[in-house]
């Protein structure tokens, strides 16, 4: 590995959008997204130093546009002793029922299924703090438009994300309806649509 890129930001919903921007900005490989036990996550990227730096700049810029501060760092030629901190097994955290990290095709809870067609389908991401709110919002999303439920993710601190897929118009309508449904049931953390998600991001999601 020539360089390791790190981006730490809050919220799975925001992290997914920032990850998509980063991997589209330069020739980098998405190694995974690691949870931290609270609302923050760490995106791990690898590639040539210049590519990693470009991806980090794009990530920091998009995070700023979304109103959050990204902690970014490029580690050139990481020491071999770092491998255990970069590559490690993915397990479900018993404290909150979510994954310790998101790895391509490595969701320990599910059997592999057909991956979504990223050329035709958009992703809708709705994140709340509170389970009641996300369940109500998910029901509203599925009733509001022709979208398919991809799955649910927890990252701790009662942050829960639901992901849907479908065409851009349907996903947009579903996310807007779901966001409005949160209301007094919980706190809306993020509501985003990714029109054409990068295949590296899609590989990390439940299928």
C-alpha cells in the first residue's frame, strides 16, 4: 500500500455520501468503513499518495457542504505493523446489534444476494436517532413510492439508518416522505439520495 487515507465524520448517512464522493474523485480503493462506538465512522482508503490526497480533499469538501467537519489524514507508506489495525474480521457488535465495520461483501448477518444495478438504481438513505422514528419513517417510505428496502444499519448512540433503492424519482419521493414522518418520534440525522452510487459503496451495504 503506497498510502492510507482516513476520513472520520459523524452519521452513517453522511458517511455514505462522503464515501461515494471520495471514491469517485480519484483512483483509490475503499478498504472499509469502521464504526467507533458513537455517532462517528472512519472511512479507510488506499492508493497512490496523490490519489489518496485528492480523495481526501473531495471528502472534506463534501462533508463541509453537509455541515460537518471531517478529520482527514494521509499516511504515506504505512508501516507493516499497522496491518492489524487496517485489516481485521468483521463481527456484529453485541452492545447495539450493528457491524464493527463495513467491508465489501462481508455482512456477517446475510447470505450474498444479487447486487443492485448501479447504472439504473439510486440509493435513498434515511438516518434517525431512535428506533421508533426509523420504523415509522421506513413504513412511510415504502408506501410513498416504488422503492425496495435494502436494509437497516446501527452504529451506536441510538443512530439507525435505513437504505432503500429504486429509480431516482421514486427514491427521492420516498426519502422526502420518510424525513417528514420522523416528526416528534425521534431526531432526523440525515436524509440523502445518491443517484448513481459507486460500486465500492454498494458492496459495503446489506444486500
